[in-house]
C-alpha cells in the first residue's frame, strides 16, 4: 500500500494498492476497495466480514503488507493508520518509509519472486542503477549526445531518490536536480510531469539553457516527460508517445542485431496517443500497435500478449515488459551467438534489468531513455525530429451524470447518448487530419474531450465544437463552452 497524492497537489490524499505480482490492483478488487473506503466507521467491521466471506479469504494464512509513503507532511500519520489496520486483521506490516511508488511495486514483486531481485530500496538500486552503469561502461558517449540532464523533481520523492543515485553514477550521467522540496516548494505545484504535459509550459524552479534536455518527474515517481526550450523560449514536449517510440525502435534494432527478430515486439497505446506517433510506429518502425481503454492496467495487460511489449500513456506513465520466452532466447544468444550477436544480446539483457517491469517508473524510464540517446549519439532535437506531432487540445465538460456517456472500441467511439458520435464524426470531418473522441471521467461528473487537427487553431476549434455537442446532448451543467475567438 502506497500512501500518496500521486501527480496531484499536496492536499489530495490517496492510496495505491499493489497486487502480489507487484502490479496494479486487479480490477475486480477496485469495487471492494471503493466500498471499504466509503463505509461509515460503525459499519466497517461488518463490511470487512462480508468481504472476507465474499472472496473466501483464508484468514489463517500469514499475510505480509508492505507500506510506503510520499513526501507530504500528512503521510506519516496516514501510514501509521494503515499499519494499525493491518495489525487489526492479524497481518504483518513492513514500513519502507519514503519511497517512490515504483520502488514499492518492485519490492512486492521481489518478495514473491526472488529471481526478480532483492525486496529493498538498496536491491532496487543494485538492479536498475547497476544495469545502467554496466551499459554506460560498454557505450561510449559520442555524437551529439550530451551527458548533462536537468531534472524537475516535482518537489516529490523521485528527486530525493535521484539525489542519492546521482552520487553513485561516477559522472556517467550528470544529473542537475531542481525542485527537490526545499525553499517551500510544494508537491506538484506549477511543476512536475502532469503540470508540464497539461499546461504545455515549463515548470517553475528550473534554469533553462536553449536546447538543454530537461526531464520532469511526477510527485510519486511513476511517470516522466521530457522537454526543451528553443532559442526563442518556445517549449517542445517529448511525452509518453515519444518515449515509447524511442524505446520500441531501439529494442527492435537490438533484437535484429542479436538474431532474435522472431520475437514479437508490439506497442500499446490509448486513444490519447497522437495520431502522428501511431503512423510513425506502424509505417516507419513497422511495429504492430494495439489500442486499449485509458488506464495503465489496460495497457499493461495488453503488453503482456507480446514477447516484448512497450506501453506508455501520453502522460508519461509506462514501461516495457518481457516474456519468459524472450528472456530465455536473449540469454541463450548472449552465451552461444557469434561475437556481434553476443554483444547486442548482452546490451539487451542489461536493458531488461534496467526496466521496472511491474509498473511505469520515472527513474527506470529516465535511464532507459538516456541509454538509447547515448547509444545513438542523439541530442534532444534529433529525437524530436523522428516525426511531427499533430496539434491537439484537451477540454472537459461538466455534466449532470457522467454515466450518460458510454463508449466502445477502446473509447474511440461514443455509443450514448444517441446522436453524439454522429455529431463528432461530422465536426472532425470538416478539418484536415481532424480526429476527436470523448470519454467520461472515472471519478467525477465530467466528460473529457480530445481533438487533434493539422493546425493548432483547427484543433482548438474542433475541441470547443465537440465540447458544445457534449454539453447539448449529454446534460451539460453551468456555462456552455465557448468557441475560441
């Protein structure tokens, strides 16, 4: 159990629950967790007893619960309450203190699968940072790659952990850290991956040099986005789509070089992925793409159907997963292949060790990206030049009841209310490269609108027109959305 506000602001409280495989909580448990969270104090005991009966839990089994927390001042009190709850149900709590969410996922995975690693923070550094250092020893820093990386730590836990890691990197990667929570900096306030992605603005608290690579983490360290400012102070964002295509392209190269092209590599996206990225993956990289509903658990599950599955949400949350077949095949080539094949397979095995396969992990993903850029001798502009994003806009519309909206085809088609999908298709058809979809929020009476088109002006207009259609046909509340001037 991770006590965290995640990518939200400091006053927001939340927990993230990790299943025994180290992955996100299996979906059937979400309804149970919601019921327990909302029950009155008086009914907690009887509701807990009901749940135990429903899931047929064997309460005689010894249960161990790992508990971590983020950097907020309220976290220790909430973690203590969680400990008491575990003890009340005769479980054994183990407190990890302040850790990133992915570190806790890693430790749970290691506790139940000792082949994966050692279930401690030190074990995490040993595996993931150790693999990065091994790769750096093999790859010369050359071309246009610059080993200096500026980091926006979102005043959260990821920046604090990178401060520990930085001292062990022996100058292989020069991390310049900002927003570490000092000087009154508040968690995720005007900084961090979510702020940068949503507002398309650089975070406060970071010094900017034109064309210098900057990476923004979120507060609990499970997502990243990169960006840079050009010499006119215009920001260029490299989000989850860009990270996914970079990693997929490099792993495809290594698989080819070690003679393991028979392994199936695939990339998983949501409807929010920029259309230009999907075209690039399919037509340039020749990699199959699966589109799934929004939510990391859907992406993760779909990625497992490939030998090597790369998944990222556009917001920067994602990772790579490798099947046992893939690991065995690459391991065999590392021992029995010819010289060049062994070299590529060795690099790929280090790449696997550098990956936190349980969940999106800002620190692991940062090292993966830096490895690829270094291997290719690329700077941030060359990475950006792979393809040109279509301009896009996201809006939200408040409605009386979000359940009035239903979707299908990985949320790309709106099936209710009647007439809304037809209207969206008609509006999108008026613009070059026009595409739009709507989906209800999972937590509030809000409908999220996404639109993209050939120009920013068209994308803004299409988003506003679709927002008006949602307001009119799905029970909008408050002021009707306005068209841009």
